[in-house]
């Protein structure tokens, strides 16, 4: 009983005070939780992509009127299923400087960016590729004329008759209003820019591709035996990267929270009302800290709409604070303390390889003289029982077993054996098992 009391005392002392040895690894816990989880890893699914499409380029022959508006630019980015952040590869050379190896940088190469799109039902993504292709290449702009194009396409043809007529038609097609192959419809780029934003803790980190062009486009795979969503694959190359960061707000970054976005605050959030509790992510303490953080942020203080939101959160926090009662606070503190003790005990037991929720009794860590082992001649000799060999060593080191004492333990096969514990000249403990008693039957007093 004294050992259990000491164990619980260590648990409570480790949680609520500086005493006790039952504590967590603070260096691991605080690394990711300090400063509102400032060093916690970001998650992959929090991102936003914006395509700034040249409206003049999107009005190439055959373009729909929708591309003249801003909505397609935003919706194209919202249909990005997966993308990677642009990277840089630095080319280096190693020179011999008077016998010393010296590394020098020669140039940089921007690694291509791979983007995967959902293939939507309105063909928005496919339409974007068609407009891109028509802007740079004339083949699909004049398919009928392309089909009638003569095989020979020289500038001048000498001779008469049919050859001269073919040459005349060729010159007419080439020098008239029709041209084929690479023939940009506009002087500018189709994409003014493409920006990829990584989101975290109400802030964005911007990677803008400068002068991006499509290096590869792959339409969806079709398979009658599959019901997986269709995808479009695009590979971009570019001439540079712009890095920036800022605070997330409506339309900041570009196109964010403009279309198909639920701007109603959750009723579980402080902005949506919060809860009449002292603790918790929507409690009074969290609400007060949130309001205080907004007031300390210069971006909030300079934005009237943001200040209005802060005022709403302050009002909700104040109203919830008025609903607090002594009994409610007492119950919260009791619940938190009980949960902390329970979780700590379960974690400690789990570390030792014991899960109390799955076992009806804990493994004995001290000796119990209630087990005995019987022999064929009818004699019954009491022995001290240990769970395994490790428990024998621990008891011997603790002075609970004498040199030459015989004990009972369970081997790896689940069989109970008699072992003689001894200490060698170097002070190390060990035990030997009598093979003739390996299958002895235990007798309980």
C-alpha cells in the first residue's frame, strides 16, 4: 500500500508541483506548443493557388465570354488538387585554389512546378488549356484550313501547270490571314503570374512564378472500370520566383475567400458566440487571449473591419464571462485535474507494457508469497514468485533476494520454473534453472 501511495504522490507532485518524478518530456512538448505552436509543422492541405490570366490572351479565337471576367481566374486555382512549391537547383564547380578545394556557384536552375487539377464538369480547366493552346499555336484556330494545306509548303516553286497552281495556293495560305504552328495571338504572356500560397496560423507565405509557361499538359485518363475522379496534369517552367508573406484576410492573398467560401463564423468559435466555460478553445480565457492578441496586432488596429470583428469577440467573451458560476468553475477544474491524473497514470502504465483497460490485474512488481509449486512425491515447498527473469534481476539488485535463494518465475513459453539466484565474484546477479523441474505444476495456498 505504501508503494501505491508513493506512486500516486509522485504523479500528483509531477503534475501540480515541482516535486515528484512522474513528469513529461518538456523539451519535446514545449518545442511545438510554445508561443501558440509557433514551431509546430505546417500541414499540406492548407494552401491557395491563384492564376492571373491575361484577358487579351484568353480572348483568342473561340474563347468564351466567361474568360473576360475575374471569376475563372479564382475558380481555376480552387480546382488545384495538388501542387509543389517551386524549388531552385544551384550549379556549382569545385576549383583548385593553390591546393585548396574551393566551391563556387555558377548558375541556378528553377525546378519545374507540377500541378494536378480536378477535371470539372463545366470544362473550366480544359477550357483554360484550350485558350492557352490557341493563344500560342495557330493549328487549332483554323482546323479546316489546316486540313486543306498542301503537302509542299515552300515559299517559291518554279515550274508551270499544277505545280504553279499549288505554289500559288500555298503562298496564299502562308502569306494571307492564316498561319500555323507557333504563332502567338498576343504579344504578352497567357499567364501574367501564378501564385502559390502556403497558409498557416492566419498568415500566408507566397511563391509567385515569374513569366510562367506550360512545358507539358496531360489530359485525364479514361477507364471504364474505374470511378476515380478525373485529373489534368500540368508542368510549368518559369524565369524567377517572388517570395512574400502577409496576413490572411478576404481577398488577401489574391482571390482568397471570394467565391464558394463560407464566411459565417462557426457557433463553436468565439466569433460565433463561444461557450460559457472558463477553459477550452472557446472559453472565456481563450476569448480574452484572442482579443488581446488582436489588439496587439498592428494589422488589426489599422483595419476597421478587423477591429469590428475584435469587438464582436470581446462582447461574446464578456457575455460568456457573466454566465460563469463558482460551481461550474469548480467542476471544470475537477474534471481537468481528474483527466490529467488518469491520462498520466495510463501513459505510465502503457510505457511499462501494462494497459489497465485491457487487463483485470496489473503485473506484480513486488514479491508475493502466495504461490507454491508441487512435486510428484507430494511435497509442497513455498517459493517467492516473480513475473519474469527481469523481475528477478530487479529484486536481486534491490536486496529482496539472497544469494542462493530459490524462486519461481514464468519463462518465455509461459511455463513456471524454479530458479536458483546467485551472485558471482564480480558482483553480477544471475540464476540457473533445474531442467528436471521445468514442467512442475503450481499449487496455490
